[in-house]
C-alpha cells in the first residue's frame, strides 16, 4: 500500500513524493488522500531504503501541479473516502 507526501516538482515535469513502507508498483495510479483527485502514475522509485522518493508522472495537464505539493497521496486501490451522513 502506497502512502506518501508530495514534496516538490521534478525536473521532468512530474512530482516527487517521499514515503515509508513498501514501494509502489510502477504504473500505480496516485490520488489525493483527501478527496480522491487524480494526481498521476508512478513511473520510478528513486533513492535507497533509508529515504526513498517516488516520481509521479502522467499528470492531468488541466490541473496546476503546484496545488498538490504538501498533500498526502495514496494509491487508488487503497483509497477509502469518508461516507456522507
């Protein structure tokens, strides 16, 4: 299960996310943990086991990627949205 925090833009036009725990699978769909907004797909995992970074590419070009910096992100299959009362 991927849970990470979007830290910055990458030099390739994607986003970099720090995480702990197991690495996300390449091609995993990543969404905002708050509301399920699509962010992008994992296309690389960088660094060592001490401080790994996931590169998120294939961003929705209609969205401002800066909006995602500082938010928590999860893999789509592990998203559980709150139920409405």
